[in-house]
C-alpha cells in the first residue's frame, strides 16, 4: 500500500497528526463541537475536556457558530 493513500489529520486539541481514513481511524469526530481529535485525547478526556484544551475548543466552536455546551459536574466541557 502506498503511504500517500493515508489520510492524515491533526488533532484539534493536542495538534498531533493521526491517520483518519483508508482503513485506519486513529481519531474520533465529535459531533457537538464538529472537531476531530486523536484517539489519545479522546480517551484521556472521558470525564470532560481538560482545562488546558478548553481555549482551543471554545475558539473553534465560536468560529463555527456552535453554542457552548452545558458543563458537567466537574465544571468541564463534556467530551461529546
Ligand atoms: Zn490529540
């Protein structure tokens, strides 16, 4: 298989590149934010987005005209 067939995306939160297409999906599309994040971020933030990612997420949803979701019990943005 040709490497150039891979579809690479960069994670919306940590900025890491990951493969997202052609059989391998190492990330997750989060519908409420319309963001694609890598698998690591997705699994590490299951209780809500860590505060140091908030700014990126909030900026993105503002650009997209998405309203900020209700925060969870810990005061964090819900993961999805
Ligand atoms: Zn990431």
